[in-house]
C-alpha cells in the first residue's frame, strides 16, 4: 500500500452547496453578523450592551433572536431546536442538541440539567438525524469536588455523597445513550479536574462500549500531554476489550489555563504555539484512523478536515462508516459541513439551545472565538460576500 493518501474529490470552495440552506434574506443577516464580529470594537461593544440590557431587564430578546442568538443557536427549547435540526437534515447534515445554559451549581440545578439532557436524547432517538447526546460534567456536579479528588484531598461525607450523585447522573446519561441507540460525547474541561472527567468517561466506556461505540471522550490538543493521554487510554481499552471513542478538539480554555499555571507555579499544560497544537491535532486524527479508534473530528479547520478525508480513503474507510464523524458548530463553517455532507460523509453540527438570556455566556464565547481565531470571522465574512456576489451574477 502506498504511503501517499489518495485524494477524494471534495472541495471546500463550493459556495452554492455551502449556503444551499440559506435564503437571500438569511444570507444578508449573516453578512451583518459577521461584519460585526469582524470588527473587534463593535463586537465587544454589542455583546457588552446586550449583557447589560438583560441585567436591566430591557426588552432585547427579540433583537437577539433575530441576530446573534438566531444565527448561533437552534432555539430556546428542544422543540424549537429540532426545527433547526430538521432543516439541516434536508442537506444531509446531522445535529447534536447541546444545552448551553450555565446552571446555579447546586444539587437541584444539577438534577434539572441531567433531566433536560436526558430529554434531548429521548427526542433525538425519535429521529434519524440526531445521532448523539452531549454533556459537560460540570453541569452535572460540583467541579470543586472533582478538583479536590484530582489533587488527592480527602472528601467530607457530604462531598462523597455529592460525588456519588454526580457519578449517577453521568451513568444515567451514558446508559440512556446505550439503551436509546445513540452515542454520547463527554466534553473536555479544565486540566485541574479533567483527570476525574476522563476516569468517569472510561468507566462508562468499559460498561457501554462493548457491542458498539457509545461513549466518546474529548481531548483538547492545545494541551501538550493530550496526544499521549489519548493513545494510553486507547491501549487500555484494547487490553480491556471495549471500543474506544475520541473527539479531538483544539481547545477552549487556553488563557485561563496559562494564567492559573503562572499564578500557582506549576508547569504550563499548554502547547508553546498554535503550530504545536495543529501538529498534535492532526497526529491524533491520523492515529485514530490507523488504530481503530471511533472518531469525531471536531474542527473548523479546512486543512484538517481534508486530511481526514484523504486518510479515510487511504485506509479504505467509507464516507458513511460509523467509525468517523466530522463536527462543527451551528452557524459556523458551513462551507466544511455542507460540502462534506454533499460528498456523503457523516457530519454533525453542535446545535446549542436555551433561553436567550441564559445563553449569553455561550454567545459571548462565540463572539470572542470568532474574533480571536486567526481569520475566522473574516473568513466567514468573505465567504458570505462571495456567495452574495455569486447569486447576484446568477452563476
């Protein structure tokens, strides 16, 4: 077998496919949103004013639903969001309902979050276009307790009980995925309690990943130890006889991680530069394809996505194989999602939802991400402008 990947016939330059689901009016709205995000000052000011307006209980919900919220979120409820998912499904793009509300951090809110995520999975199982559930472990239990466990500190009796409840919620959702015929993604979080999340994910994998891959753990490749962690965890799975699911991402908490490491005087867990993150991300994808890992490739990077299609081709993995899914966020990188789906690959969009005022932290992060990722908002903006020009020319 040649070491040179055979290039599949796919291009991320087909704007007609990328924006097929958008009307001219929706495209104009996208133009305004990304024009705003492309200007750091205006973007920061707009988000700041929106947050202030919600605190002052001013009537801005309607405006938000027609702009940022409407573009980056599926809706306020499960039912509203399923409508957005159904629209994506017409173009072969599948969805993951993602509750993007930050709870109060007490046992009652953890129970509510668990129940809501469970309901997303019940509704997802009724469709053939919502194959995954997803959760953040910090939505299901107190991260302070996980932090103490990772630091080797002794828990009080109350903390032991709270952690037992957290484990029960995690198990409930993973078991539901197994019983409903779905898959479930365990999101990655901060390094100082990530080991505990990993252990919960691996425990669930050992329990539910026997006949098929149900539970997937997430690896933030901006951490310099993530590639090795993924490989070691896969080796344990092989030795223990269960299937291993991984979702490599580039990551989301870099500034916070660096600041904490500096303040507390421990080795910075973050890669020295973006090139190192990209290297390890692509290495994780290559390892997963070559080693039998069940993979969710979560990226807005066109080069990484294209490389994965080439690796799949090289190793005889069909586009519709259950081994590989591509994933992007709702409202972003449609040029990747829709072109991959058109070419027959498994593509899933994370579709965030929740009450507008409670999703503002998520929207704030999206705005920051679009303006901080090198060229992300300008790339989206340029693509929208090109598509508007293409439509006007009638080509």
